C-alpha cells in the first residue's frame, strides 16, 4: 500500500504516452483520458488517507501532470485552428513555468512543482478542455484556461522566488506569508 500512490502516478505517465498513439476524441481516447484524470485524483487521495505522502511522490505526481498536459498540447495544437494570440499566450505561460522550475532548481536544488489551489484548479480545468471546447468553443475555452494557467503560473513563480524554503504543498501565496511569519518565531 505504501507505494501504491507512486504506482498510480507512474501508470498515469504510461497512459498519457498511450494517448499519443490514439485518435484524439475517439471512444478509446476518452477512456484512457478519463483514466488519466481519475489517477491524478486517486494518487494524492490514497497517499493522504494512508499517510504515505512523500517528496518523491509529490515530484512523480507533478512529472505525471506535466507529461499529461504536454501530451495534450502535442495532440490538440495541430488539430485546432488556434489563433496566433492564443499560441503566444500559451508560450508565455510555458516560459513562466520553466522560469519557475529553474528558480526552484537553483534555490532548492530540486524540482519545485507546487500543489497550490490555483495549480489544482488549473489542472482540473485543463483536464476538462475537450468538454469545455465542445460546449464553449475555442476562444472562450482558451481565455478561461489561459487566464487560469497564467495566474497559477505567476503565483508559483512568485512563491518560488520569495520563499525561503521549498514547501510543495503550500496552498497559495497567502499561505507563504503566514508560513514566513510563523517560522520567524
């Protein structure tokens, strides 16, 4: 049971890569896609309930998320007629995320993926992309997702930049202010 959350995260990595070989938006694609989403919820839930959370597990979970979202970009960017301004916005978000990772790597000597509420909400919204796209269309979906992703990426960058120590499970930038006051005593 101790390693089950990490196994589930590893399974999400495998399933994400399988998506590359499936026809996007086909029935089999959606089955594997939903398995990826369910595994993202289950790994953390099981780790917390069984008290088997770890820095390694948090890192594997974040790597699995990054691979899943990268696969989505690889699959959907060529299929959709995405306006240049949306592509530029996605590029800026990627630059902010990479800058945040580099900042964390320099400061903490490890990947500094943070599990903030904003990152979790953005992850869920990105997971909902195919459904939102069908319901709201490309422009509204892109504005919603890119807006959320921009805010969560900026929050993560700011936290990594000003935090004195790595706290992967920080809930928001407001938690950082509380933690820094708390640790001074």
